[in-house]
């Protein structure tokens, strides 16, 4: 049974916005991807204009690599400039989260940090096994979801900017945070695919009401250029997106950590 649990503040000194960025709610017991997406839309409607960000797969690893990614060039935020001497360091650090997210949004949007989508062409060279796994992930997302999904609320202008609340891309062979943001922003602005959330390897998208199948060929021309799909993968993913309201894409160079045959 799918259960939604709204988190309560463990410490009254923690600001509401910081709590929402740490963890606004969790979803547990879900065996249905459809239920998860329905809850996403429900939470979104109830908490607008704040944006909803989900952490969906291998959350522990996702948080670990996100921590390191956020310390990279152009993204490091010095919390010591905000935390005053003598304050409780743990609570004070958590209360800086809204400032960190704003800083990361500003950095992602800076013109000198912008990555052109064409710069991602040829980024990945997946094996046939990787592509087979990607198809299975899209066909049965519930198989790769964590037992407890985390939900954050983010004060951002739009859905692609909420990536700043859990940016990722730590390893050099993966998409960097700036590259992932470029892809997320591009899919949102050009193809009406809304960024839902991420895990340690994957980016999750849902169709916006304005999504149209007329752009499907153009969309997959770009995705083929980035991911080097073989013909079968491209055709099946295109058919999948025609028939379903979501799509899942990787930002890592290999999907061999997923065992979906068991």
C-alpha cells in the first residue's frame, strides 16, 4: 500500500523552508509507478508555487555524489559566511540550505556556465546491455525505486531550476551538474518535458499538458545524438513516450548496477 508521510520538524530551530529542502515528505510501500506520479501531481497542486522534487533510486548514493558535486568548481557555497560563531553547527548548516539552493540556481543560470545542448552530442557510448536495461527501466520503473522515496519542496521559478536542490554529476565520465541542467532545461523549454526528480543514475521526466507528439521526431533526434541509441532502443523509447506520460534518462556512463532480471 502506497503511504505518504509528511515529515515533522525534529528541531524547532529549523526553518520551515530548510525542512522542506531536507525532506518535506516520504512515500513508502509503493509498488506502482503510477501511484508515485499521481502523488507527485497531487503534492504539486497543493503546494504551488513551490516545486516538488523527488529522490527516487539509490538515494544514499545520490546524496553522497550530490554532496561532492556541489563542492565542484563554480558550485561551492561557503556556509561559514552565514553561520555565526557559537551557533549549533548542525542546525545552522541545515538552515543555510535555502541560501545554498539560491546560489546554485544563480550559478547554473550564469551565461559563462551554460552548456549548449550540442556540446552533449556523443557524450555516451552505451553497450547493448546498457540500452536493454534502459528500456526495462522505462517499461517498469517500480523495479528500481527505493523502498522509501524522498520529496523536497523547492522555491524556484520553474521545474528545471529545482535541480539545484539536489544537483548531481560527480564522476568525470557522467554528465556534470551543468551538463545535466542543460539537458533538463532543454527538454523542458523545447519539448515540454517536466523534470520530476532523480536518483544516483537517472533523471525522471513527465509530460506537461502542453506536450505534443508533433515534436517527437525532433526530440529523439537530439536524444539519439546524446545517447547514441541503436535503432531498436530509439524506436521503442519513442513508442513508449507516445503511449505513456513519462520518460527516464540516465546521466551516468553505465547502467550495469541495475539487475532487472531477478
